[in-house]
């Protein structure tokens, strides 16, 4: 196993995902790719971008997410694990699957928020969609109860 994708969303489950990715990478001497699938730009999904302050706010969010990802990658490197960070815009599950394929990932590690059946029926589950669409093995970290 050479490449591990740790998909993060900056929610409380992220720290558990990072810990599992670090432990797994250390044990296997693998590289970790910490990725975050950011919401697509409004132009990408066919909406007008709106006033300048909306565009400025979105740009600031992306800069903050980018900085967080690189901070996470620094934590891995300080612990002796080869790591790179990627911020990719696009639909979450599809982006995770595409990046894992592009990076030749041997494993995807991601969290599950543990939402109920009604939530999943109405909105779906990113981890379930990745499981259905990816050929890469998937390790899902459950949300603590």
C-alpha cells in the first residue's frame, strides 16, 4: 500500500479520520493525500456569481480551507509521514472518487456523520455514495455516539 486518501470536511469527525490515516500510513510506510472537496463555484453549477462581496466571501472561505489543509499536512510531515494536501472543487463524493483514482490510491479513509435514515433518504450519504462509486477500498470512521 503506497497511497492513502484521507477525505476531510472539517467537521468534528475530521480529527478521527486524520488519526486513523496517520496510524495507517506509519504502519504501512505510505503517503497520505489529505483532500477536501470544496463546494463548486456558483458559475460551475450554473448560477450567477452575484455581487462582489459574495465572490470575496467565497474566495476567503477557500483560502481558509486551503490553509487548514496545509496545516493538517504539516502535522503529518512533523510526525514523519509523507503527506500532500489538495483542495478540489466539485461534488463531494464524485470528487473524492475521481481524486482517489487519479492519485492511484490504495485506500480511502473518510468519516461518516451517522445521520438517520430520513436524512439519508432525503439528502443521501457521501460515504455511501463513495462506497458505491469507488473501486478503491474504503475505510469509514463512524461518528461517535
